[in-house]
């Protein structure tokens, strides 16, 4: 799966940077070792103070050269850590997209297998404590109706969390998350429900936390049109997450048959 904003990290420059840093460090160590060996040999041979100082000169690093070398290493290390951090963030988005893709596949399969309605739930209940804040926009799972029209829902896929700092962006994000209007949001046609989830027995909707959901019918088709899921990388701030201006996005979009595609292919559907 591909991300929308973050390009896949360039592994070749990163490898070259690591090799350059390693080679530079090795050079310092080897050169320093040679200088130490020369000094040691001079002391043991009694030639530490030659009779004619101008005729013998020990090679070594000056204080300025050492400081410059340390500065270069610090700069290279900063670049390296920044590249590794970007790689980790991109990996989290890709992992979240893969997890969501598998969960949607599970929901569609459950609907067809049990010839009933199945729903993928994403926690959107306003958090009132730390546990709910941890689940907010990050916790998801799958339920299936025991019998079509019964309003009794049993857990088909226990809850999972998106990777750290990855959040679901619901339809009303402009108001609830201070989400910029120009950015894309998920589309689930306003479908939401209250349910105790997960549960070891069938539960009736109407009580419990609030969930946004995507529904699959027994035919494998989805309820509503133009469904899509948008995930974004943010930072947890008390109750609601915050997102940078250059926020990284990924997600899935669906056709009328319930088949999923990467978010960047939305215009082609």
C-alpha cells in the first residue's frame, strides 16, 4: 500500500550516509592509534626529546581539527536520526493502512459468510478519561449482526489500535479536530452507532461508546456511496490530537462493490 503525502524513504542515500559516518569514525580511530603508537615508541626508545627538535616532527591533530571533526560528526548524526525518524513515521502509516485493509477484508468476508450485515467500527466517542482518550480515533474492530435486522451484534474481530500517533479522520473533523477544510476527510455517510464493544456475547446497539462505522451487506456491497477512510499522522495533546501543517496522510477508498483501493486512486473510481 502507498501513502499519499510521505514518499517512500530513499534507502540508497541513507546507506551512503551511514557508510560515510562509519568511514570517517574509522579514519579518526586509526589515525589516532597510529599517533599514539608513534608517541609510545618515542618514549620507550628514549627519543621523546630529540637533540634537534627541528629535525623530527610528530604528526597529530590540533584542538581546532578535533573540534571541527566533532562538529561534522554531530551534523551527520543529526541528519541520520532525522532520516530514521521519517522512515519510522512512514512505516507507521503503511502499517496502519495494512491493518485497516485486513480489517475491512475481514468485515466483508463475515458479511458474505454469515449472510448478514457486518460493520467495521472506529472509536469516535468524545474521551472522558485516559482509557477513552487512548482509544479515540485509534481503536477499531469488526462486529456482525447475529441475524439480519435483529440489531444484535457480536464481536467478529476484537479491537486493535493503530500504530502510535496515527489517527482516523472522521467526516466532521473540521469542527471536532480543527482540521483544515482543504484537507481530505473520511466519508462514511454519517453512519454511527453506540455499542458495548468488544463483548463476549451479542450486544444491542443504543448504549455504550460511540463508533463511526462502515457496513457491508450480505452480498459484500457497502452501505452508502463513495466510502473512504483517511488516516493521518498527528501528536497526542490531552484529549484531541494535533496535526502539523504538512500532515502526512494515507487511507483507502471503496467502489460500490465494496472492493478497496489506495486513497490516491480515488479519482479513478
